[in-house]
C-alpha cells in the first residue's frame, strides 16, 4: 500500500468525558488539569458546569475563556459546541491562546453524548482540525444500578463509552461492585472498567483510545483490540455473529466477522441503508474491513460516520472483516442478515 498523506496526522485529539449527575466528572477534570502532563490542554465545559481550580486564575480577553495557573484553558460553552470549538481553534491559530495539543470536553450529567461526538464529524472545519480520541463515562458505584434501570441517558452514556470509570467505590460493597461491573459489561462489553477514588486518575489511562494515525502504532492496536473483543475466529465458513443478552435493557451489542473481502460500494450501501432506516438506534459502530484485500477502519455514531481510514497495512495476519454494533431497540438478527446478504453477494461477484 502506498505511503500517502496520513488523514489523521496533525489533528488535535478530543476526549469527551460524560457521566450521569453526581458521578464525579468535575472532580475528575479538576484533578486532571493539575497533572504536569496536562499543561497544554484546553478544557471545554458546558455553561452549567463548574471546575473548581482554587484561586489561581488569569482571565483572557474572551469572557468565556479562562487561563488556569498551570497553562490549561478552561472554556465555557455559551452558544453551541461547534462555535466554541471553532473559536478555540481560531484563537490558537492567531496566538490569542497557547498552542494546546488536546481538548477535553465535559458534558452535562443529563446529556446524550452522541451529538458531541457527531459534531466532530459533521462540521467540515472541525473534522479537518480535530479527531475523537475517546469517550470516557463515569459511573457512580452507589447509584448506577437504579440509574441504569430507569434513565435512558445513563444507559446510553455507558453504551457509547470507550472506557468506563467507576467512582465512589469506597461507598459501595464488593458484591455490589461485582454486580455493577457485570451489568456494565452487558451493556458495553468492549469498554474497559477502571475504579477511580476521589477523582484521581492517570491521564494516560484516559488518552489514546481512538484511532490516531493510519500508520500502525500502539494506539492502533489498542483501537483494533476493542473491535476484536467479541469476534473470535470462526471455525470454517465466512460468517459469525455473536450477541450478549441484556436483562432489563434495550441496548445490545452485536459482533460480526467475515472472511470474504467486501467491495466498498456494497458495504457502504448496506451501512447507509441501515443508518437511514434505524440511525437514532444505531448507537455506535466500529470495524476493520477487508476491502478488496486492504484494511479500512470505520466508526460512527448513529447516522453519522467518520471518513473511513485506510491503514498502511494489516495489524496482524488476521485479514477478516470485524464489526461491532451497539444498538438500541433493534432486532440484531436483521443486521446479521443484511451483512450476510452483502457477504454472499461479494462471494458471487468475486
């Protein structure tokens, strides 16, 4: 494969931090921005948010931006996320703010994080400057069980996450923590769970969760591993589907594996049809595709998909297509049959 321009090279990584009310987002971010490795980070919070950084603040010219003592920028969303991120990048370009190398976005406790993720893709200017590096969801060990049963937002925050941080573990019992981790795995088996005490987390555990380059590196393998978790090598045949049961939940995870290469036209047409018919309930999709022998990474949230990224070469000797769908209120058998049909057509046309 030719070594062309890296489509992700130079884009600023964005980490989105979400979690239901009282889960500890503000405490986590307040500790993160004090870490020495976070001195070139811009933090974007909603106008209802509040980051307690003691008293060492220096105001900038813009009313919604504040320079923190260690060099971080705290930026409040006054209008919408798109305008805020545009303004932030524009100020970086002209030197009104420092040359930050990462953005952290905090959502409200009741927020659906999907529109934030979609903003980074649907806005042409933002897509050219930023890339999603991961969605972190905080889960309250004390109240999460009831929240996951009764609050759709809490379920969706967990379902979309790349990594889950369980907070208030000191206020829970080991039995309840074990039950909670089991429930989180049922909703999102692809996300690792970490315990966090008093908002203390290693920044390295929260970064590097997205696809950062078309050239293979450690981050690429971590991203691909998240796709592989449910897709075991098939014992013969060209197709494998796996699902996990979801007690008391409309959210399901489906993993598919195909040995037969696709054409991009057939695969993208099927994906476009699925997104058009059931976009709001197609919560998240990740995959590495074998497109006529070449590895192509796709990812999307509901009906909006990132531009596919062609890797420089396959990460391993495994050349199978692997797809993971996280869905809500969708008969996953319908998805299986759709892509099984596309696979069959690919075989017939080869």
